[in-house]
C-alpha cells in the first residue's frame, strides 16, 4: 500500500499532458527533413520518457507540499499525501531519482533536450517551493505553470536532435495557449468550489480571483496567443491561416467546457474523455499538419504588405 501511494503521487495518468511535445517534433522534422533516420525513434522514445519522468518528479514534490491545503479541497483531500500515506524521506528520494533519470535521459538524447528538462524541473521548484512558490500568487500561478507548454514543445523539437532554435513567436504563442488553458481551469475550479473563502483556503491566489477576473484574463491570454501565432504564420507558413476557424472553435469549445458543472477542464489529464473536444482537437491537429505540407500560392499575394493593382 505504501509503494502504491508513492506510485500514485507520481501521477502517471498526467503523462497525457505531454502530447504538447508532439507539435515540436512535427515542426522540427518539417524544418529539417534530414533529421529522419534509423535512430530517430530511439531518440524520440528516450526523450519522451525523460519528459514523463521529469514531470512526475515535479508532481511528487507538488503533492507533498500541497498536502495541507489539499485537505481543504472537496476531492483532493483523498490524495495520498493529504491522507498521510507518504513520508518526507520517501518523497525526497522519489523526487530526486525521477529527476536524475528524466534529465539524464534528456542529456543522453541531446544537450538541448537535457537543458530543457532541467529548466522544466527548476520551474517545478519555483512553482511549489517557498520562498517563490509562484502557485500562490494570482496570474503568476497561471503563467508560471503554463511555461511548461513551450518547454514541452522545445523538448519535442530537440528530441529530433535538431540544432536549430524554434522561432520566439511560436514559443510565446504556445506559452499563452497554456496560460489560457490554465485560466479556464482556475475558472472551473472556482465555480466548482462555489465559495471564495473556501477556495482561498485551498489556494491563496483564489483570494484575489473572481469569475470575472479569470474570464478577462483568459481572453487576454487567448488574444496574445492569437497575435503571436499570427506573427509565426505570416512569416513562416502562410497556409496555416486556413486553420484559424478550427483553432477558434477549439478556444470557444474549451471555454464552454470550463462552464460545465464538474467541468473536465479541472482535470486536463482527463480531457481526452470529453469526446467532442477530443474530436475537434484531433481534426485541428490534422488540418494544421496537412497545411504544413500543402502549398497554396494564391495566399501569398492576399497577405502581402501591398496588393498589386493589376
């Protein structure tokens, strides 16, 4: 039972979130097709395992340090750390072993992958450990957690052993996408708890948040995501402009999901169970993938700085 508790706090079921690394893989291979080779599958597998282990290291320390406040949450009070089923010594050993294994695998694949996983692990410390503990501060709790999004993309990129650096516009757009998803999650959590005082006892940032403030911040993150994505599309792949209706529909549907009672947005690792959202996500990804491979020459003059008169 004790061993089961330590496995549970590693949150293997949360590994689903690491699908955010796949666009990095696709974009790196599209940028440099010569990276495709016999060793690619091994590199990708090792890098993804390293990402999962490093993320689990962060989950371990997160759950232990959140045990006191989790006891005030209607469902998280049943987590192993909140129940007292794990010890500090055991948690520290698990935390360090997972980090060493995960980051070590990253450096084995490529220096860029190793450094990315090290930053991911350090962000876990900043998010959970005082004096920083960014999760307790409004807006910073969202944006600091959402940094994991571009880090996952970078991991996917460097897992291909690419020596190039992805565009800043892409990384910033991905960061704002993660911030939008996290803001909607906070909104769903606040609605679910239904009382700001109870919510603040569970997470200090809720002492500032209201439903209105979270919705406004979600709109700001979505707008920033779209603007940075537009910069990337105009400069690097104009065909992706045709994916805008699908991406906009995803943003709208995700917000609608956040408004549901017992919303799936509160547990992003289980969003794959929401079939309409999953279907839309898959269709959007496939459309973007297709647009990366097909050229539409009529788009260039339409989006040029000036349109010829004749």
